[in-house]
């Protein structure tokens, strides 16, 4: 069976398994673009609609059970309906859902974040990863008095205009490999002739320095994910993050770690894992325990621009008490140092299983993992940046994803730029179930042309 035939077979089976999801999607299309609340949730022929969840599993509206490694794009690291989080939320609901005034829990959560990132002193809260990076970049510009930022080609840092640049640029527009051309990622995003968002290549410190040299001292900050998570999972080369840290210091730019996903790598996130200390850290997803919580943390010195009211930061829903209760329970009671070790071990086991099974079946591709996340990139031999990743075989990935879902495993969110996530609810038996499904899909002709 060829990959094309396998994909056709699996999509046909998918449609037979999920007719109720199709009905709901067709209803939703009449009132929502694409029939979904987010572009990333729509895929052909139609998306699964979930009815309920528990622990490491979700059930769709047709009654199908799935082992869940989507985990809300990595937000549900505590697992679905975690008792500690549920109890904390239930308790808060009995005394108030929103005040618009300060409350004790927000201080406790800020203290917990500072414990995890001891090189930072102050925390402000927001509601999403997009808000976190938006405010962090404004803070960097306010503190340095400089207008420009540098991001990595292929990196995603939310949906505000400053970072909706060169997220998935095509080869016809991406320009020089060392100093990429900034490319708007969406209609409605406009750039001046002298753009304030510059683009560099991940894992290449020499080319990053050339971008900084051309900026003539106008760069306020470099923002990056310590492990790029918008192209599967791309770990940094040895010494790369240290070189970026040194370049920031040398050129007077702040270093911002977007740890919206990588904060799940360890108790102190990727900063602790790699022993690199940025000036600002952006957080969201797992820190909310399943509720919409985000934060950005920074030094006391940087805090002065907010303390003095030079920079505006506000938000009606910031530090909502229900959300903060969930986040505090997640970080203080559930995501303990031991739990990170356990989740990393399971993710390593899953990655090793992927490599063994795909090699045995002769399926071309590489498996990369870091912390509790991993991904498979089909049809390539190595990946160190976005341009190499973009040559992957997406038909193989799509056949893989539908094949896994039809066998009761959501291996990662739909779209080949995502990755699997491990949670505290996953077990070794879950990893075995995941790998058994992969073995069956691989044997059906995943690597056949």
C-alpha cells in the first residue's frame, strides 16, 4: 500500500467513525468561520468534536476514546480534570469569580513563579501567550528605548503584529539564508519599509550577529523559544543559547525566552534546563492548569518602567481569581520537580520507541524530543532550522496522524508543525498503547511511495 492509498483509506475510516462530529461541524460552519473557534483547529475533511475528558484521555461526541497527546497544544500538562486543580477552582467559585481588585492568591502565584525563575524578581499576569509576548516586547522597548526586535525564522510567538512575521514564509519570499527577509504571516499584517521586526536563523549565532550589526544598535530584544516548538521539536545546538545570551549583552539587547511551551521541560523551565538566564520570561499554557492564564517575569531593574508608569500594562481579566487558583494548584501541588523527571522519562521512552519502529519499517524521517515534548519529521535526514524542516513530507505525516487517530491515539495536535506532550496523567502503559498504534500504522505502508 502506498502512502497515498493509506491516507485515502484512513480518511474514509475516520469519516465512518465520526459522523456526529461532521454533523456538528456542518452546523457550526453556519455561524463560525471554518466552523471552528481557531484556524488551527480546522483540517480536512472536518475536525473531531470532543464530549468529555479524564486523565490522559478524551472522548468524542461519537463515543470514541482517545489517548490524548494533543493536551490542548501542551496546556494540559496536569492532565484532564486533575483533582487538585478541580478542587482549587471549586473552592474559589464559592467565594467569587472576578473582582477587578487585587486578591491574596495573585501574590502567592507570583512568588511561586519567582521561585522557579530565581534570577527574575517581578511578575505581571495576563491571559494568553499572545498577551504575554506582546507585553514582554513592549517592556523591552520601553526599558531600552529602542524600537526593533529580532525573532527567529519559523518561530511562533502569538498573534500580535510584531511577531506575526516570518512564521511560515515560503521559499519564494524568505530571502537570504543568513539574514532572512521579514515576511508578513497573514493578511492584515503590514510592515514599514524599515521594519521593526528583524529575522534571524535559529541555531546560527554568527548570522544572528550579522543581523544585529546591520540594526545599528536599535534592537531592544531578541525573542526566541529555547527549543523551537513551531517546527515539531528543534533543540538548540550545543553552545547556541549561550552565544545568544552573550550577543544580547554585547549589543545592549534584552534576551526574552518565550517559555509558553518550554516551561514544562523542568521545574524552572528551559532556563533551568540549559542554565541560561534571560532578562524576561514569557509563560502560559501549562502554568494555568487548564485555564487561560499567562505571565511575564523580569528583573527588578526592568520593572522600573512599569513602577514609574512610563509603560502601561493593564487588563480586566489579569489575575482572575478562578484562573489564578487553578495555576497555583498546578504549579505548587501538581507540577513538582519529581513529576517533571517522570514525564521526561516517559517522553524519552516514547521517542526511543518511535525511532525503533520507524527504522524497522523503513520509514524515512527523524524523531526529536526535548523535555516532555517530541515530534516526528518525515522524509528528512536532519533539521537545524526552519528551512530544513519545511522540506518534510506532509502527506506521510497526514497519513500517520489519521492512522493514529483511527487507532485511538491523538499523537499530537493536527498540523505537522506541532508536537506530542506528556502529562502527569500518562503512564508507561499509555506509551505502550501509543507505540502499538504506531507500529500498526507503519506496517500498513507509511514509508511506501
